[in-house]
C-alpha cells in the first residue's frame, strides 16, 4: 500500500531511488514520483500516473543529479490516480517535499484550518495537508528545524503514516516518521537508505533500524541518526542485522515472481518445517509454544484473525485444531472482528496470520485482543514486521520475500506452520496419541517432495488453462479441508485474471450456485479421496447432469470422479489435513497460466496491493 524510498549520501540518489521503487512497486503501482535535491541546491520534482516505467518515460532520459532524494509508488486512497495526486507533495513555498504511506484521518479539518491561513491545495490527497502543516509550523517559529516541526505537526495528526521529508534548506538531512505503516532505515558507511521494507536496502547494507510507532527520525550526514517519539522522548536506535538474501528478491530466470514463488514451494515448505519438525526425536520444537506450554494446554478457545489468502489459511487451521487438539476455534476476518464487540479475554489465544505482518486490520485486531487480555500468537512471513513485533509470541513462516501480489508460497508456508502448531498443541493437550502424532510427523515431512512432484503437472495444467481461459465465470467447490482450498482457488483466479469466480462448500452448491451451471460454466472440484469423497462425486454428477464442464483434482489412481470429469489433475495421497498443501498448487498454476494467456499483469494485478496497510 504505497512504497516509500529515500537516500542520503555520496552516491547519485536517482538510480537508487528508481531501483528501490521498482522493488517496492508490488505495494502499489498507480503512480510514481521522486524529488531530488540537486547539486546546485534546487529541488527536482517529477511525478506521473502509472508505473515507475511511465515516470521514466515521462522524464525522457533526464537523470537528476544529487545525493538526497525521496521516491514514492502509490496505491490510491484519497483522490484518483493522476499526476497531481502522485507523491511527493510540496509545501506552498516549494521548500519541502514529502512522501507518505497511510491515511491522515483528520485531513479535512486540518485542510480547513490551513486554507484559512492562506494555504492553497492542488491535489485531492490527505498527504498534501501534512507538508503544509509542517510548513506552517516552520513559518511560525524560526527557531524550529525540520525535525522539530515534523514532530510537532504529527501531534496534530490522527491516522497512519510513514513519511519522509526533504527540506531544500537542509541538504544534508532527511526526516522520517512512522505510525502504523512500516519504515526501515538502512545504515551504510556515511549514507542512509530508507524504505517501506528491506527489499530495496538489502543490496547496500544489512544494518537496519526499524522505526517504531510514533517515532520521528532524522538522518544526517553530519550528525548521524537521531530518534525521538512524537511526544519528545529520546529513543536509542537499535540496529538489527537483515538475514534476507539478494537472490530471494530477484526473478531468478522466471518470467514472473508469481511463477517463481509457486515453484519455490517445495523449498519454502521445507524451510518452514526445518528445525521444528524433528522426525528423529519424534517431536516438534516451536519456541512460541514450548515457552508457553501451560497457556496452550489450558486455553479455552482459539480465535484466528486474518485477511485475504491468510484468512483461508486460518479456515484450514480451524479444521486442524479441531481434529488434532479438540479445541474450539473461531476464524474471523480481522476487519469484522475489530469493529465488533467480541467476547475475548484471558484464557483465549488469538492467532494472527499475515504474510506481510503489516495488514492494518489484522494489526488493529491484535491490539484490541491484547487490550482485552488475550495472548497473541503471530504467524508472519516478513521478519521484523509490525505484527511479529507486537505479538506476545509467534512463529515465522520462513517462506522468503513474496513479491507477486497474489499470495502462493506464503499461503502454503502458513499451512505448514499451522499444521505444526495444531499437532504440537494436540499432543500437549493429550488429544493425539503417540502413534498418530508420529504418523502425522512422517506425513508432513514428506509434503515438500509431493509438492515438488506436482510441478511436473504444469504443461498439463497449461493446456487446461488454454481451454478455460475464455470463461467469464468459474465455480470452485470442495468439502472439509478442501472447502477453503476452493475459496483460495477462486480468489487466485479472480485476482489475477479478472474472471469472476466463486468458491463454495460443494454441498452448498444446491443452495444457489447450481442455478448458474450450464455448458459455459467451468466447475473446478477438489475431489480427493477423503472422508467426503462419495459426497463430492455426487456433486460432480449433479453438475454434469446440468451440462457443466468439470475439472477435478483427484487422488492418484482415482477412477470414479475421474470417469465423470472432463479434465482430471492427479495429486498424491496424503493425510486429509495436509491435502490442502497439495490441492492448492494446481489452482495456483491454473490461475497463473490463464492470467498470462489473457495478457494480464500477473505480478501486479489492477487495483490490488500486496500489503493493505490502510483499513
Ligand atoms: C492483500 C494481498 C493478499 C493477502 C492479503 C492479506 O489483499 O493482496 O495476497 O492475502 O492482503 O495480507 P497479509 O499480508 O496480512 O497476509
């Protein structure tokens, strides 16, 4: 949801900013802009609707020179994507340039006050108010510097922000602040790199400082890094070492990040299990549970909150926890949960699932649960993210950076972590006997190999994609553990191909979706051999009887469902709880190939953003 970059140092800022913006483009890509303080002390400012490449085209080969600059890639909230609403925004006197990720909720009243004081606004954005507010404070007190003025301004602001501000009069410093939107400061040798996440920074330095909520920072070539809270308390910066590898944020020969990330799953699932699933010892080691065993044994209830694909992982986890640990579970959309008056308190464990660890609604849900006395267990992919830092305990998914907007490897890694947690807690609560526990461990440890085998199905799936790419609608059906897989299959297809798709529990088909079925409607079934197999076969028959076209994911060696379906995709047999780790892969590949064939922008589908840091 908007990407921010900044640079201060001896190098030319422009190429660094452009490279950084490209790395952050997955966060938002409806406009882009930069502001660079050039060597003769004037501010160069370029903005354009569209992608970073559109900005470059607009600049027509011009490369501003200077070692201080900021850049922004936007995901519109206030005001449509156009050149004027693109960041950076300038103060009325042109002395300040500011970029912002987040939402200023009280921008209306601030704008009114500032307009009354003679400020003129050109854009529809909430952001422009911020830069005018800082300008106003600076104008009224000559003793204040940019850092102080920004700090004071932020005390008047309600909302979420990660900002970077440049002042023409202060060519050796950059002022930054955050609240509820991430901001990372990379510390180099006599230079500073700023970004919304670590991906633009990693190739220059591994030393970073994660700014915390309501902190304001100044990076200066002469005075280094200084941080204070907006209430003016001194903060000692804590430098963290990044563990990310460069290759993990490159496409590595694949045409798209999404395809690379689909193919990475055998490794990412294995990485997620490594060191935790200990076959030799017949045990699972997870600090987030080992350190709180009593709490997990006595928990009354689990509440899982998440959004999007992570919510689908939560739904599958509900089945796992019920199966393995016999504990009541509720799965909630974070956005609904936070605005209800939920009954939650001590004795409840809230599990927050989030790839980015920055989703605004999920973050707000965990803050509310903490206030009400629940223990928060965070499952995040991005190391050092807000949710991981604000949870009491948790587990990383270790899938590596996920750049494609449609989540793939993060989803399966979430399932793997959730399986480990559910099995571990099941054993802890005495609901899994040793034999079943060991069987589950063996089965789970074999999943990466089975996922690897599925990759060989790609040519077959590409052909199916060719056949169904023209369908205007599609239905995804499954039962039990595979019902959330159907939801996820439909989400993947609609988000990257723009084909209208719905996921349903197969039995619910008769309560509505069956009316849609005709010869033009493809129906994608998960019909693996589990407890619900016979029922799903009946559902396939019902679709066939109405002329629908069926693609079925079945267990290798299947005959019944296969005889009915028009197209069959075979996956390996596994324990019912782990089948989603396999059955979801063909749907990922199918959506990918349909979207590519339709000429869609697979990694950056329209209107979406990787990380939704506004509500
Ligand atoms: C956005 C992304 C989805 C993701 C969802 C939740 O909608 O496009 O891929 O599932 O946010 O994000 P999170 O980072 O919390 O898992």
